[in-house]
């Protein structure tokens, strides 16, 4: 009976995942030879990336192989449509595989001629192969990410074909471009399909996804769930806190909000419903916690590595800068979960039914060592690719300490396959986004977008931030976090530079709102997945997710106006945007503490509870006080502290009187 229930739950979760996460719709070919071919190709793909980490190849060739072999794998693993057969590969998919490999081999064979003899100037064959490669990239993007991103890329690709015509507004007009200009840019240079986005995918992202696959095969997910249960499961509203903690950890590593919602939510959402949380709230907790993993250091769902590549800011700088905002976000979610549990009198899981911290750490605690080793290596400025590769080796060695985690040859081979397959969605998204980047670089469309946002902002930083937020969320709708960030960083972030906002601050700002598009109706994929598991209403779950994530919508404005929150010396970073200088530790502590109290007050106001139920007028005052504490000004901090402290004290006294009356 238990086995049947477990199997039913797994099947149901898989259906929900496939409904909201296109990359989960994969084949399982019945032909054993095809299965072996896919397995060996995937393992080779992983080993190739480990090899080039230590023995680099020319940049264009490395990126072409990354895209070519990855595309071939996509056409073997992903069916052309959800309704297509999952047990066999259709004949024309082999043609797609051949086209993907042909585009790669052509560059390999012609590389010297292209670089030395023709100087990057395309001939007719180059243009034909470039067009073929663009078609391949668009199709693989459609299969694995859905229609939104390829259509977006096609809109941009069409622009240089008509941008010289008379009907185009002056601001958008360009010179005449021919096929050689357009497709040479996309195929023969590292400023199009093989841009910095694919460069980051090759050099950093793939290796960290592979690292995550090795961690998963060693039982890291079980460690996070058990540890979160042991630490928070018995407390007020315990299962919801478990969801927040475990989803945060897993989201930081796997970088996929929807997959994280389904993976951890299948375990945490039933627990939340069991102790009394509503279906909609349970789904919203899982969704808001899962998207937050991508802003949580040290890995940040691999997006931090693209940010480092794009901005020139060191990864360690980005990870440390993102720490306080991420902790504030999670504290805000936990606070609302806690206050909701207090308001509805929701208890935790009995301790007798929970694992103990000592037992969990004894069985799997050693698997935290690879993550610690990774952080230490990155802090010591060991190259990111080397650090990731070393950590994979450390993971295998450490797994041998205990039988519960020990990885054998089969597990290692399976991890190599898993890492390759899990990386395909990122590679495809980065390649499709490369079309957008190529057109922007060719036509300077990014400058037009920047100029438009600044013009609409009328010289006001705050208004420009609002417009940037809206643009980031619109551009991020329905997209995975990495392409969402790349697009917003290319199109929107430069607008903030006109106000001398430091580059890392601008990029973190658009990064936040590109991610939050995943829980913002009407296209809130993470929230919809949470609702699917919980059996709740998708739109209600989406709006509850927004409420839980409210701190995340406020924090980016805070660090724009007060970059001390990012632990950066703004006097230096405005100039170089590369290194930590001498952060003002008193200012950092001050802004962190006031923001923490402000987020607590805001969470209490939203839930209408702090030790006891809060009247409407108190909720309004508490929200005002919380917002004043969040605004980085001394006067507003003082006013906010007075309001919040008075209301907190009043509610604590009311709660004591109610407790005394109840006892009497």
C-alpha cells in the first residue's frame, strides 16, 4: 500500500513538473542501442568539459562544440512535442542531430581559414552554415524552453532586416545590413550565438551543474530535507519552515525554480497541509522559497557566474554582496510563515516523528564538506573552473566515508549523464539569447532601450528604478532565471548606469526582478507548480507567493540607495566595480539590523499577528514603521524604531494579559 501511494505521488509530481517545466519532458527510448548512445554521449559531454578546464582550446571552437554536441543531445533526449512518442526517436530527429553536428564540424574544419585567411569575413558557405545553425538553435530552444524565448529571439533577428527602412522611427533606424553582416556576427564571432553567455555556460555553469548532479547522487537532497526537519520541524509551523530552509539550499545548487518546487514540494507541501496550512498558502511557501535559492550564495543557481562574466566583477565579490539581501529575503518569508502559524495556532511535527540532528549529521553530514571546500577555494581566488572541477573530485572521495553516500562506478557514470542532461536547458537558453546579444551588439539596440527608459524616467532615479523593475519582470516572464538575467542585463541594466549606479548594484537589481517573474501572475510558473502539487488555485497561490516574497521586492531598492547592504565601498566600486575596498562595517551592521526589524514589522503587518492578533489600525501603523526602517535614512530609521518598538511592546503586553486571563 505504501509503495503504491509513493509511486502514485511520484507519477503525479512528474506530471506537474512536465506541465510547468518544459525541460522535464524527456524521452526514454525503448531501443537499447539508442539508450547506450545517449548515455555515452552525455558522459563524453561531461568529460569534455572537465578536460577543457585544464587543457583549454580556442574560444570559438570550445563554444561551438558545447553548442553542437549539446544540441545533438537535445534532439535525442527531447521529443518535438509533448504529445510525441517518448519511447522512440522520430526519423527527422536524426536529421536535426546531423545538422547540429554539421554546424559544429564546419567551424572545426574551417577555423584556420576563417580566422587567418578570410579574417572573419563570411563567404557564401559560411552564411549557409550560419543560417542552418540559427535554425538548429531556435529549434533546440523551442524543445527545451518552450516558444517564448525563440519567438523573442526571432523578433530581434528580424530587426536588422528592416531597421534601415523609412517607416522606422529615427531613434530605431540603422544602416543597411546584408546577410553577411547579420549571420557573420552570429556565427563567426564570439559576440552572437557564441557570446559571453555561452562562454559562461562552458566555463562555469556546466561544471557547477555537474557538481550538483554528483551531490544529488550522493544523497545531498536527503541531507537538506532531514537537516531542515531536525532543526525546524518541531517548531511552530515547522513544516513550512522546513520547506523554506530545504528549498533555499536546493534552489541555490540546482538553479531551477519549478524543478525545485516539484522536487522538494512533493515532500514538504503535504506536511504543511497536514498541520493546517491552506492549500494555496502551502504552494506559495514552496514557490517563494524555491525562487529565492537563486539569489542565495554561494552558488546562486549558477547565475552568479554569468554575472561575473558579464560585469567583470569577481565571483567572490558578487557572492558576498548578495548575502545580506538574500538572508533578508528568507527572513521575510520565514517571518510570515511563523506569524501565520501563530495566528492559526499551527503546531509543528512531534519530535518523536522527526530525525535528530546528531543522527542526520552522522549519516550524511560529511557531504557538507565539498560545499565548504568550494567556498574556501573561491574565497582564495582559485579559478572558478578549477574550483568546480576539484570539488567534483572531492565529492566522490568524501562520499566514500559512509555507506549511505558512497558513489560507485555506476553512480559516477550516472552523475556524468545527469550533469550533461541537466545542463542542456541552460546551454540552449544561452545560445538562443546569443541571437539577441548578437543583434544588440550589431545594431546598438541596447543603447536605444537605455535611452528610452531614461527618457521615460524623466531624470528621476526612483522612477527609472520602477520602470527597470517592470521591464525586468516583463522580460523575465516564462523564462528560466539565467536567460531572464542575461536579457535584462543586456537590455535594461545599462539604464541605471546613467545615474552612476555601480555596475554590480544595477545587475543585482535586474537579476532580482527577472527571477521574481516566476511568481508574478499572470505567468507565475513556480507558483502554478506549487498550486498543482498542493491542489490549490493557481492565481491565488501566485498572489500569496508575491505576498510572501514582498521583502524581495523592497530589498533591491534598499541596496540601490544604500549599497552598504552589499558590503561594498561605493567610493571605490563606482570607479572600478571590481574589488572590495574598505566597507564601512558600522554602516553595514546598521542597515542590516534596521532592515531586519523593518522586514519583521512588515511581515507582522501583512499577517496581522505578533504574539497576538493585531487590529487593522495597528497593522497600518506597523507597515508604515517597517517601511520607514527599510528606507536608508537616519530620520526615518528613528521614526520607524519608535513606531515599531511601541507596537511590539503593546502586543507583547496584550498577549501576556490574554494568557493570564486564559489561565485564570
